[in-house]
C-alpha cells in the first residue's frame, strides 16, 4: 500500500490526442509554438506533412493533462493525409484567420468532415487567429461565434503573436475532455508510441517540420 506521503498516487494524469486543421497560413503552427514554447516567429515555413509536439498543462493542483498534438499542413496537396491525423483524435482545433473570410469557409468544411468522420465524441474548438490584426478584420466575432454555437463548438479568438487567449483555448478544451475515464494514476507510456522520442524528433522549427508519413 502506498505510504501516506506518496502524494503522486492522488494526482490525476490523462493524455489526449489533439489535431489542428485549417487553411494554410492561418497560424496553426504558430498557435502550437506559442502554446508549447511560448514563442512566435514572424516568418514561419509552411508545414510539410504534419508535425508532432506534446505539451502538458496542470488543470488544478492534482490534475495534469498531456496533449499529443498533431499540427497538420494546410496546403491543399496534403489534404488527403488529414484523416490519418484526426482519426482517433480526442479533440481538434480548427483554425481560421480573422482577416481572411475565405479561411472561415475552409474551417467550416473541416468541421463538417470531423463531425462526419472523426470520433463521435470529439471536442472541436474553432479558433479565429490573428486577433492582433483586428484592424484588418474580415470576419465579425458574432458571425463566427453564432456559427460555433450552432455547430456545437468551443470558440475563441486568438493571437499566436501576442499570446492572447492561446492558453485559454487549450485549457478550455482540457476541461471539456472526459478526464475521469482517461485518468491514470501512473504516468504510463502511451499505447505503442514512444512520445518523448517522437516529440524531440518532430518538434517543428524554422528549418524543419517532421513529416510523419
Ligand atoms: P501551414 O503550415 O501552411 O498550414 O500554415 P499555418 O496555419 O501553420 O500558419 P503559420 O503558423 O505557419 O503562420 C503563417 C504566417 O502567419 C506566419 O508568417 C506567421 O508569422 C503568421 N501568423 C501566425 N499567427 C499569427 C498571429 O496571431 N498574428 C499575426 N500577426 N501573424 C500570425
Ligand atoms: Mg503549419
């Protein structure tokens, strides 16, 4: 039996697979970079294939959530790879750029695809990124918010550049995930994948994004 001082046995630890989808250049990789490393690059290379990263957040003193993040490539030529990344995903962040109206249409089509083909219980968040450029806004907050409500999505406007609402977005998703059923008392390795190694190998940088195929 664990000793009284073994406080780790009282902590809850859960890990979830999260996928980012959205048109190229809306800022998916930048949101991940802000969330994982608290950094921002004014010039980021477009993602090739997909990149894999992990980030762990403390929801409260006893609950830790680890996200296994698949940052997909938004360019059209990679579209057919997407199901590989959203299959089995517990949650998805579908990103559009508030300064590009067409990127919301693309986001809506990703939401439709997820709702048809991803996990039945997937939590989907819609993120209107580049909030720091609100003087060039083409998508009104209320329009996106109403759509998100109708479609049953979480909704945030974010800025990977300033960091506004980035932690809030991922934290809100973590709160909606079914912690009880996934919680483990052990910090067990994920099924069949050495995440720590793949995380190092595939962490995106300015020079390379690890292709996962
Ligand atoms: P793909 O990998 O091609 O799918 O693109 P992406 O969605 O990952 O976009 P990425 O993060 O590479 O960002 C595209 C460009 O937008 C880069 O030049 C970023 O610096 C810029 N960018 C991303 N987020 C923001 C933001 O919040 N504000 C501003 N001003 N620029 C941003
Ligand atoms: Mg990218």
